[in-house]
């Protein structure tokens, strides 16, 4: 059975909801999802540390990277994780694993493309195989409503009231379908 690790940071809960939807898609396609949330507590003296997460990533068939888009790029907490994975890079520990990415921001653009490009470049440096989204934008269902093919993008209107995070249903379905795609491609790659 194909295992897809979903490693992500979520500041307000939106990216977490997208990670959960992606995990459901992995399960729907017959894969095993591993939700691995990056937290601030894992960062000590500016360095991210969590050997259990790195061990899970090393055994997965594929990795989906997730981060909100803050100020046109990945969240600082997620960058700490990426930097800590440089030891894995040096050993080429993720070579030939499939990779994908997802992000969320409060505005329709929010420069989310920059976040996905950063993730794809990181995957390329690890010699991974990047998998984009294959869903055509569908205004009726909201699937890929933001027109992203590099990975999955989500957007929610800013809500400063403290209400629970709410992600558009079409964005969650986009993440679900992306999870299914990651399993299908991983099955092709692993034979």
C-alpha cells in the first residue's frame, strides 16, 4: 500500500483543514496518509527538531508539503523544517519519491504561486518527482477555482473575529482530489 506523508504548518487552521482533505483523498485512493503537523514547539533556538517526523518521511512513498502563504512565501515555521531536512538532502534520502504541495492564504492571489514554486524547488533539490494538480477549474463545484496546476491553492476571506477557520468547499475538494492523484502517481512510480 502506498504511503503519503503530509507534512505541513498551519497557523489559523485553514492549511490543517486542507491537509485533512488531502489525507481523505489518499485514503479514498487506497493509500495510507500520515498527517505530520509542524508546530512552533518543535523549534528550539531557531532550529526545527523532530526525529519522528523525519523517520516517517523517509519511509513514505511520497510527500505532500503544505504551508500557508505569508507575505508571498512559506511560513517561517515551515522554513525551519525545510532547513532541518538539509541533512536528508545531503544523503539524497528522498530521491525519487513523489512530491506535491498545497497552500492557503486570505486573498485570491496572495502570491500563493511563490509558495508552491518554493516547495517545488525544494523537492527538485531533493531529487524528488513533482506532481502537479490535474483538475480543470470548475465554477460549478469550485474545484481548482483559483486555477492552480503547480499544486493546490486555497483561499478564505480574512476573518478577524476569532471565528473558527472556514475553507471553501471547492478548495477542500481540490485537496481531496490531489490526494487521490498523489497515490495514483506513487503507484506508477513504485510499480
